[in-house]
C-alpha cells in the first residue's frame, strides 16, 4: 500500500528547512531562502510563500506561541520545535486555504520525524490551543 503525500507536504518540509537554517544561523528567513535559491536548490512556490509569511509575522507568531506554551518561552524551545510551531501557527492564522487539521497534522508528523515523540505531543497541544482561538475554525 502506498501512502499518499499531500501536495503541500514536501513544500512545507522545504520551508521548515529554510526557516530552521535562518533560526540556527540567526539570519533573516529571506537571506536563508536566497542561500537556497543561489545554490540551485528546488524551492516550491508554496514553500516560498510560507517562508515569507512566517518572516512577516514572526513577532506575532512568537508572542502567540509563548502565550500558549505553558511554562515554556519560545527561545527555550528546541529550534526544530520552535520552527515547526511558527510555520503551523502562520498557516492556522494567515492561510485560510490550508485546513487547520492539515496544518496541525503535518506539524505533528514533522515534530515526530525531526525531533522527538514528546515533541509531537508538545506541538499538538500548543497548536490545538491556538487553533481554538482562530475565528470560525475548529481544530
């Protein structure tokens, strides 16, 4: 049996990689994206949109994540978890074309694959709390 990969899943993973690079290096996401493009790495249009959106709303996203991460500050989180949360929060708040369930599911899968099993639960809990605040949406 083959697993059907959502068309945006690969683009999300590229966006995560770019945003993670920017976070770890302390550079702007636009600069990390430019590095990828100048190295002739494939960056799907959806990934570019996600990187630009997270970059534009970064302060808002970090504030929101911090408010919903009980007893955690954003800067204390593992960089990969922080990046996953930023991306999924951006999708929940600013991408009405992305179903909340898809944003959360993809984020949890990424956390389990790229971080730890506990990270999957951590990410799911925070995103679930954020999704409950999105007008007209149910997680």
